[in-house]
């Protein structure tokens, strides 16, 4: 299917859905919403172009097309978006097994995540100059996909988990090799953000029972963040952010610290969050056809999943943040499904992740 044809078909489908869809003040991941959001990865996981490879060429022999280089994760514009697009469809099928897209999801998963394809994905990381490819954002989403497959009680999940295992093991190995060498955390609001990568990797470690990886993440998070105070939230967002440096750090430390220690730390890190009147305006997107500017839709979702996590873990202290999260989700969700591929190739995953954090899934 050509991209031109796909885009035209996608716009028509989206327009017909939106003609009858109204968003309430309380966002919810219903089966209807899951079906609407699933349209994005279902269409892009097998769309090869346009594509941003981000590879380093040792010489001309490595100059190949996306599918030749990445037979499993060649779609959705770039490798990491393809990976979390696969995470999303596995996640939706796990939570909504009767979703109408079920046959299409299974076919894509069986076609893309094969033993041969994953072997080639592993081989790519051993090509000259690409050992650090997708560090750490793509690594973390691959572990999130592995965790999702591990939790999915289905025969297909066992087959896919087995096929993915060599790449999963490689990502764990890369985290374990990199984290001891990283002297300073990366506090950007984009892909290299250390706290976000560790947060997903820690979740994986908890799901599969990898105590060594969990302990390493806990140790390094403490090294980097335990003495942080008064995070400058007023400096956010940067114009291209899809992650909040302050909130991603908060989200990670909530996971790796015990309750008493975390609450004390959070009071010095972002003390104004305790205020029941705390509010934060959602980020505004100036142009959703611009691949960098549309990042701010993702920021609204990623802020929201931190608010939801805090509200769920500490309802007496931070329960009011759930409403702040709702405001952020509602500001971005109506615009996620549109004809702008710069956003549609990835934003569905962020929307699903945020909505599921709200509902405790």
C-alpha cells in the first residue's frame, strides 16, 4: 500500500469516526476508544516510507532500505516508534481480546516478530558504529514490549516472547553495560531522557523478576537524583519536549523508593504538588504537521501518566493530581487521530499508556 493511498484512506476513516465522537471530561480507554487508537499502529507498522533511520554508516555496504535493515521494526517512521507501536497493539489485544481489530493485530505480530527477523534485528546492533543505536529510548520500549508479551496469556504471546528473547536479552545487557558508565543523567525532554528509559526498564524488571536489573536501576537512580531539590518546573516545557524532565524523574523515583523516603524526597523536589489547588496548563501545539512541534501532544500524555501514577499511589496526598492529568489528556486526545503522519506514527502509544495509568491497568 502506498503512503499516499494510506493517508487518504486514514483521513476518511478518521473523519467518519470523529463525526460521531464526543469527548467527556473524564477520559477512558473504552473498547471503542481502543479501536480508534489502534488504527494508527495497524496502518503504520508495515509502512516503510517515509522513514528516519538514524544509523551511522561505516561504509557504503551498510546503505540499505529500512525493511532490509530492520525486518521486524521498519515501519512507523523510525525504529523506536515501530517498537512501541507493536507494544501498543499487544497491549490493546491483551486488555481487549474481542476488539474488532484482533485478526489484523495477530497477523501483523506473526508476520513481523519472527525468529529470523529478530535475529537480523540483533545483528544490526553488532554492525560497526551502531552498538549504541536507540540508546536508551528504543531499548526501553523494547523491554516494555517484552514485558507486555510476558503478561499476555495467549499461545501467540509465548511464541512471540520466545522469538523476541534474543533482542530482549541484548537490551538488558546494554542497560547493564551502559548505566555504570554514565556519570551524569541526561535531563532532556526528548528521547535520551535517562529517567524515562529507566522507568520502563524498571517496570520490565519487576514484571519478569529480574532482580539484578531492578537493583542496578534503583542504585543509579539514587546516585543521580536522590539529592535533587526544587526542580525548575517553570522552565518547562522546551518547545520540542514530549517528556517532562521534572515529572519523569518524579515518576521514576516513585517506583524505586520506599513510600516514606519518596514522600519526603518529593516534598523537596516538587513541594507545590501537594497543594490541592495545584494546576498546570497543558502544552499548546503550534503546528501538528511539524514533527518536532507535535511532540507537545506527547508531553501532555506523559505529564498525565505521572499525575495518574502519583494519584493512584498516594490518593490522600496527591489524589487531586488525577484531575490535572485529565485536563492534559483531554487537551491532546481529540487531535491524535488526524492526517498528520508526523504525529500519528507514535502518539497513539502515549495516549494508551496514559489512559491505562489512569485506570490502573
